[in-house]
């Protein structure tokens, strides 16, 4: 790591010619979302076999006059044949330096003066605030520039366009982390804070003479959805009778008020603004609008991959859960069907056995009714016996030996079953009266235990 300080002279004390000093150009100066930064290194006789080397400027606060160390950028250790270098993904304010070399052994030019690319977006590591908070100031105004961030030591830098770099010690008073300026220079300048490891956001401040009309607009970008107030001001603070506000040279408000309020800023409000009143017109200033959900360009692809992976895992888990649930349902259904089938087969076999017992195997039992109490025969009452009769409505279907179904004649059988037993108690008997087509038959059946 080398130290970079003041500009070198091309002629030494011994009247010998010093190495040439390249000129670095940076485009764009102000960062915009998604933009790449192009560095161009210009050397005299550039076609004569020069190789170009590119560096990042690192603030060195050990020197009061202001100096920088520099770090070689990636893919630049062996030099590049092209005198331009593109940086992708730059998001914060940064400084760059270049030099060139050729021949064997290698002959190097001087280092270029550092040039910067600026970002107006505030970020946690470092920030610059301005009081009063506006872009345009009168040259007689006193302004305070304050640095905030994770550093105990700061310096405030100023770059006067087109290419003059200086520090607070040259035009103000540095008190801790604040630079106090008694008079703003009547020119367009960019200000930012530097620590040993970081650059803050940058702000654009312009100085104007006291007889000019000023536009009052915020020095920092405005976030979408927030409100912003634009004003119009003379140094004498005379009441302005009628004020016209313009955006990109198009009139947007014409009222007696000296303020214009935009309640909810959108990206369409970004642009150059100016005001006009009392025969005077203010300089125009840029109003920047930042998006509320703008992802960092370097982290956006990683975020997309991570979200895609999460969605895929959730989808696969849902598919597995539905498959498992469907499979378990099929197993339970199959088990229930088997159990129901087994129970039905058991009942059918039981019915078949009961029917064969009662009808000698020629009929299948269909249905029956429960027992009912009937009147007893007086003769039986004298004998001390009670009678209970079971009425059964039985449908009989004839089954052939070949087990072919034939149309069965429906018959109704009423059975009168006595509960008495034979003399030796070994037999039960029943009288069965059978009606079929108006005919009545009486059968006596004996059942042996």
C-alpha cells in the first residue's frame, strides 16, 4: 500500500523530465441504481504499449493536509491493455486512482489525482448532514457540516467542479466531527465525510450572491411516499407576491404562496426544480427520489435463489404430505372393506346354517319378527302351562342342486310352538299350521335336545 499526496511536478530541480502524470476520468460522477462505473486513464502517446493499473483511494487521516493510500483493484495486478476499467455493483461514495507502465524493466507513470464517484444515499457506516438543510445557500450564510458513523476521527472533503479537491482545514474549522463554514463559496461543490475506512454520502451545495432568488429544496434524496416542501426565498426576505414553481422547465404551480408541498413523493417527482418571482428566477436544483424497496444489486441474485429454494422445499413437503395422507386413507379403507366383507360372510354363513336347520337345507332364511304374547288355551291354563307363540314371516326360496335360482313361491308360515316337554323331558314338540293358496295344513315337528 502506497501513499498518495500532492500533485507531482513534471520537471524536477535538476531540470530532468519526470514521468508523465495520467489523467483519470470517472463516469458517472453520481451513482444511480444499477449503473456501472467506468474509469478512463489518459496518458500521452497512449498507443505506445502502455499497461494500465487501477487503484481504490483510501483516506489517510494522519496527514493534516489530506492524503490517500491506495489499493490495487481486482484483475489489475498485471495491468490491462485497455485504458478503461468498469466497476459493477458500486453502491457508496468511493475514490479511484490510476497509473500506467510499459517496457522491460517496467517504467511507470505517476499516479493520477484521485477522482470520485458519489452516492447521495445515506448508509449506516457514515453519513453527512447539513444545517440549514438545503442545496442553495447565500454566500454570506454560515453552514455546519456534521459527520456521523462508526469512527472517532473525521474530515470533511470538498470537490469544486470540475476537478479541485480540498479539505475543511482549507476553508473552514473542524471541531470534532463537525466542519463549520463561515461563508459558502460562490460555486457548485460536492461535500462528503471521510474516515480511515469509509466515505459518507455526498451532498451537492451551491453558493449564490445575496441579491439572487433561491430555491429551497432538501439536500438529501427524498424517499417515496414521504412529503417534501419546496420554497422560494430572497435574502431581503421581502414578501413575494406571486411565485411560479417549475419541474424540468414546466410550470407546476402558480400561487401567492412561497411554498409548494408534495404530500407523497413518487419517482415521477424526481427532476430539476426552480422558482420564479418578482422578475427573478432561481438556479435549478436536482430533487432525487429513492425507492422504498430497492434491493442492493449485489445481494439481489442471492435473495432470489434463497426464496426460490424455500418455495421448492415447501412444495415438495406438501406433495409428500398429500401422498402419505392418501396412502394411509387407502390402507384404512381397504382394512374396513375387508372387515365388513368378513363380517358379511360370517352373517351369511350363520343364516345359511340356521335355515338348513329349520328347513332341511332347501330354503334360505330372509327375515323374522320378534315374539309376542298371545292368549292361552283354557285347557292349558288348567294344566298350569303358559303358551308363547312366535310369529315369523319367512320368505322361502327354492334352491336347486345345480344352485340355479328359480322363481320362488312366497309362503307364509304360522307356527304354534308349545314350550312343554315329553314325559321323559328329552323332546320338544311344535304344531305348525301352514297356509298356502287358501289351504291349511297341520304338521307336527319333534325336536330332540
